[in-house]
């Protein structure tokens, strides 16, 4: 994700959408240090990274799984991201996040796109904190909310100033720098949560009925169980509704069936695993809990029109 790119600072005219340039390494499950190293940063010893407003110059063509928390605020331009199975446009003053294990892909962007970005590892931020669930309590670091909220300019400016404080601290070399960084980042996150909850509460008052609530609960279950549970009845039982009602909810809210949502999630995971040259088709089938390579290949061909082997060869 080339908000992280500091080695290259190309300046291209215009505001049209740019295609992707493939720079992703073969193993697309790298941690924060490997990802930052990919984009040219020499200091790989820290469990955090912060930028003052990087633009996308080039980015991976393939989706990759993030192993860290991403906190971003768009300052200019637009970018189209795919986070897990949701496609979103990020525009000026939009606040967006991703959590560890999310599958992320930058699909296109304007040449003027810029974003303030903070990346950190969970272990660093929660070290020496009694309640390890604090990040989940914030509301925007959860599976059931794929966060991309249009804040006002004033709100974005306020958070930008707090990000400046974090950035300035990151440049210092002091005895208690780790503790200072931890405190400043937590303060930034709680200030953001104050704004975020106002937006979420407004959204819930306006739109969140029974079906919307059930759909959000279903979408929280999917990433937790999609590898082992494909039967609709499993999810319906968890939600205490009938499978027929679950189908109606998904069609009304998302315009697709729960089976289609599960298939999309499986396909995203399958493509991610196939991108790794160390995985053969049988290994991918096993990791996705298919009883045989043939059963997995049949599923993959049904939804993509090509076999997993053909897809793998064409994307390596």
C-alpha cells in the first residue's frame, strides 16, 4: 500500500485514475517491517510507522493481508480500496481503518491522492495495558465495521494536528519514547472514537433496523467461520433466525445471497493463498478445509471460469 512509499516521490500531472504497478513480493503475508522495507524505509526496528501525507506512486497489483492496524485520513484526491469483500472510495477528510488479517487491495487512485497514515502493531500499543480489548472498544477496529467515515474538514484538521504530535514524537530519541508514543497514539485513537461514535450513532438512528443489525452480525460471523462452515443453517442458528429469513436479509441489504457472500470470502482467501508460490493447489484446498483438491478446483472454476492452477500461473 504505497501510502507507505517514501523512496519514490513521483509527481504526475492531472487527476485521472492510475493503473497499478506490481511491486508485491512473492510472499504476500508480510508483517509491518517487511511491508515498510518493500517501500524503501531503512528503519525496520520500530513496531509503528507514521507518514505526514504520502501519495500513491505505485502499489501492489495483488491483494495482500495486513498484519497490523491501519489508521488513515485522506487529505486530497481519491482512491478506490477493497477491504476484504467491500469496495470503498476514499475521499478528502474520509477516515478509514483496517485491522490485522484484513485483505487489502488498492484498485485505483487519482494522482492527487494523499493520506495521513498511522500503522502499528497490536502488541506494541497494548503492552502494559490491563484491558487488552481497548482497541475493540473504540468501535472502528472491528470485523463488523469496515470503517470509512466522511468526517468534516474541521474534524480532519483536529485529528491531523494530533497526528503531527505523534509524528514529531516518533522523530525523538528519548529514554521513554516507546511509552510516549504509546500514550500519544492511544490519545489520538480515543479522540477519534469520540467523533466516530457520533457518526455511528447518527447512522444507526437513521438506518439501522432489524435487518441491518442482523446483516452486520452475519458479516461479523463470516470472517470467523467461513473456512469451516459453509452451511447457511449454521449462520442462521447463530442469529436465531431461519435460513430463509437470512437469505432475505442479505438480499435486501447487500443485493446478494449469504451463499454468494461466503463464496466471495472464500475466493478472496483462495486468491491470497494462490499468490504465494510456496502453496500448491492441494495445500490451498487443505487450508480452506476442502475434502479434496478436486472439490476445491470445482468450486474455484465455477466462480471464476478458470482452474486454480490456470489462475495461479497467470498471476505469478
